[in-house]
C-alpha cells in the first residue's frame, strides 16, 4: 500500500488550544509522515461536520470560557465519541478535555458542569492551582515528562487506572493520592502539557501504532533511510530535552 | 551551568505584604495569587484612593536617601538591581509613591498589556518630550511597582517634588493592579492580552480582568485597542466621567496583527489566506495598497507563511465560521481616534481626525507601527487636556525621533557586523518578530531560558511557527532549555547547526563566527541579560538600566 492515510481529529482547536497543545498534533502528524503514512488532520470545531473516518483523536486544554463554548457541541458528539472510545479508537485528551471526558466538573462556586463520562473520574474546582514541572512514572510508557497547570482536582473512581503515579503530594490529579491522568482502553487523559507528545515519543508512537493497527490490521512503517534517520535524530533530541526538563525546578 | 536565582531580573515576587498600619490598599498583589480567587476589587469608581500613611517613626524626607543607600549597597553587591531599594522604600514609607506622583500637573500615564509595553511607553514618553513636556518614565524592564519606586529614587531629592509634568509608566498586568491601589492614573493605555507566561497569570481572561481594574481606576482617559476583543470590552468598566478612546486598524491590515483568538483553529486559515482575503469595507475606508505593502514589509513569504501554525495537510473549509475570532470585535466596533492605515518599511500612515498623515519611523518591526497608533492616541489625549493643539505633521516628526528600546530590536555592533537582539516572551510576540526580521542574509541564534521571569513552562514554543527559518536554518540554539527549542525546530524541519546549553560560551562563538554577516539573536528575558553581559566584553553595549 502506498502511504496509507491516517485520519487524525484535532478536537475544538479554536477554543481548546492553550498550553501549546498544538505540539501534540504536530508531533503525531510529523511522526506519521516519517513512518511512511499520510496524516490527514481534521480540525473539528463546534458546528462542523463530523469527519467520515476517524483513526485518532487529540484534544487540548481551554479557558473556562472556551470550555463553556464547546460544551453544548461536545454533548451532541458524546454518543459518537463514546462509541469510538468503546471500539478502541486511540485518543489523547489534555487538561480541559480530560476533565470534560470525565463525569463532571464542579466549580468552586458549586456549579456543576457535566462531562461525557468516558473516564470514571470527576473534578472539583479549587482555589489553589497546581503548577510546575512534573515527572510521573507509568508502567506502560516509562517516565512521562511534562508541566502541569490546573486548579481542578480530579479523582478516579474505584478501578479506574491512572496514567501514572507521582512522587510528591501537591502534584498530579488531585495533590493527594499520587495519581496523574487516567486511561480507559486506548483513551488517555492527563494534565501534562509541555507539549506532552514531543518529549514523550513513546506515547505518540503508541497512539500511532494503535491507530494504524486498527485501520490496516498492522502497524507497518514503510520508511526511507532518510525518514528513519530523521526520526532517530528527533528522538535523540527528545532524550536530551527530557533529561534537562526532569532536572529543572518545579 | 551557572544559572541561579541571582541571574533573575529584579522582578520581585510581589507576595510580601507591605508593612502598613491599617491601610489595606498598600497590600501587594501577588501575581501567583491571582490564579486563585478573583483579585480583590479595586477602589470604588469615583472614590479616592486610600493613600497608605507612613510610619510615625520614619521621617519621609529621608526616604530618597534610604532608597539610594539601598541602591548603592545593591550595586556594590554586584546586583545592580532595582528591587531592593524599592522594597526598602515600600517598607519604610508606604505612602511614598502616591505622594511623589500625586503632585504631577498632568498626572500619570499607565501603559499595560502583554506585548509592546516597553516600546509603546518609550514612544509616549519621547513624543511628549519632543512636544515640550517634562516626562518621568521608568527604565526598560522595571515594569513593577518597586521598579517605579527605584526609578523615582534617582529623580528626586529630599522634600522637593518630582521635577516633571507627567509620568509615563510601564507596568506588568499584575503590578498595575497593585499600583492603581496606591495612585490612580489619569490616563491608561491597555494594549492587548495574549497568552504569555500562563504559569504566572493563569488564563488570559484573568489577565483581562486584571486590566479591568486599571480601567476602573483611571480618572481621565482610558485608551483601548479596538481590535482586541478582550481589551475593547473593558470599555464597559470605565467609570462615569472618564473618557474612552480607541486605536485601531483598517480592515485590510487586521489579518497582519492577529489577536490571541486568531492563533489556532479556523482563524489560522484566515490568516494564511490574508493578502487575498481582504474584507474591505465599512468602518475605515480600507486601502487596497496596504495589503501589498504590508506583504512587502514581511518579506517574501508574506505573513501567512510566518504567522500560521497549521501543517500543510490541515483540511480547510469544514467550518462555516471562518471569522470566529473577530465576532466579538464586530459587535463592539467603535470609531478609533487613531487608525493605522498603511504600513511599509520603516514608514506608516495613520488616519487621524479623518485626515491621512504619514511619516518615517526608526523602530524595528511592523507590530511597532500599531503600537505607534496606540502611543499617538495617548499623546493626543494628553495634549487635548493640556489645551494644546498639535497637527498631524508635528506628531509624525515627534514619532520619527523615537528609537528602539533595549532588547527590542536593539543593535549591538560586534566586529563590524550588526547583532540584533530580539526579546521573545510569548508565542505571538515570537511570531511577529520572526515575521518582521526575515532570516535570509543573517545568521540566527535562539536562546531560551526557563527562569521565573522567562516562564518555566516550555509549552509556548509549540504555539510558534518556525517554518520561516527552514530556508536558512539556525546556527546556534542555547539557554537552559536549548534542547526543548532544538526539538521544536526539529519538528518544524528547521536545521540546527549547534545546540549547547552553555549560553555564555555559545553567544561568544556565535557572534565571532562568520565575521561581517549580520546576526539575529532571539532570546528570553534572562537569556538576554546574560548574553548582553557577555557581549559587553566583546563590544560596546549600552547600559540597560536593569542591572547586570
């Protein structure tokens, strides 16, 4: 097959794009190209037609106003997203969309914003923000390097797997139970920015591998020597960047 | 790598509560604390500012002396900073600021916003000086309350009042709130809100709320950016009796000065299409020529190439609403006092009172032409209140005299070749700089640090499009986060010749390589302080006025 297509949906890029989450889209598309696939990015904003084919979904964080603007549309698409999640479509949601993929978000003022319930998690608004460089440990992906910045504290229901564990209190999902993020099937939610995927290529490759396998029955990179070298160079730089990031103050 | 707290600029943390005797208004607004709850309310509109009293045991005539002693002591200690003297004075004499600035016949002009504060403040101050006023202003970079206090130390003597007609002060958004609790500005100029160091201010809507407090506290005229929906909306908070003036752009130029909402999603496509997608009409009588001349000023790729962040494979056209980011603007459109009409290479045309006036500018970067519209609006307000009428031609003469501020296109001559220092603090500023300083014919270095003043989070680099550097590549990447920057460039397929976290050694290697070739150095705040210090060993570097 000549450069098979992978359809990537960037969820609400207009309103849910703070904290450099664009870097995740860029990382997935560039790596897909270097593996010999043809990435097709669908920027899906509220009111848009839903793409015919979806292999991978990426969603970012937003401001309160942005979350308010997309909430209605997200509910219109909730069944579609839940179905895709149940079927095993790989997804990555950061911060705001991680929260909205949970059960609900309750603000400091006691207002309750419903989520679409893909993750068995709920979030409580808080006065204090958890901000800073963060390293979490994951069985699946090794150490995950990033930067958290959120005031919502997220709690996992019994049996829900976190993405990773953190060493210190005052960091991670809620500052208390040493968990960070959540995963159900092939759907990952996390507070990690940085952007996440450039410095954590193992997660990027996991999403890509899953998407390709689901669509074509296998992940079969068809790379030129040049593409292979380019990818190795990126990963060598990422390794250096990870090392520095992990050594910086919170 | 030697990079410790001492290399931070004198941005104090603002969290220390000023020692006061009951005057709540003297409390420092901690930037970090602004994430938490809504900032405490400002003084009620129309009410007077509570001026904190001094201490009974402290003779206020000694304040300048105490401040200067602290200044001297801190210079001696090798910091050369302005935070310590400011802190000393704030503790000993909390009423100092209000007392000293409160006597100025034309009051205080406060300039705030995410991008362009320093250069715009400089423009307002220098133009007013050109037009005959005696101006006090805070030097570059000291845009926090204690920096202002320290600057005042150098300007006053004992009990004599400050020898100036007007003060023009640049204040960082959070410190502006702290400042207006001590003294209410007669004029405020609110430039824009864009994503900056999110770890300091939280979300940009929160930053807009901070500026709302400034608007509420202003007694004379609030000058607002009509093209930034979050800023334009602040008009609702301006108290009765205070005037509102806008500065703006003709329609055909709007796509060259994107607001924060234009950074992503559907609006990327709109920006990328600009030049052909000129929606002429209505408000300002747009000029077709403007688009092409703006294009020329941006260099071959046009702004679409340098401002968009979309991969080429992004599929357009699924959204019925290409214009999302401008919706809010359309509903708040107001006639502007000064409108930027046309831009070119070191020249600009403005619409003022229905007439077109144009002139040369010495400032670098197309975005400074829009800042000039902002500065002109403030200057016109001040002059009108002073009962002076100055024609457009004279204003243009004054504008033509303004030179770039430190680190804002500052040029240092090293071994016969110009080295241009370009301060980058946030994605939009970085994008605009890349668009304004075409890389061909230059060697490029990028230095990214992650100290508190730079912002610890590297996410912002991913909101900048570096593809305009593909053609030339980047000769040197340095700073504490050099590898993050190299990774960012790698994903944009920009070749990097060398990556080295040792900033001092890197900058020396960079400026001495390729003699005679002009150079661009993009750098974050603390990176700039450090590399200026190193360049001072090799070349003539002006005193930055900010230490080190």
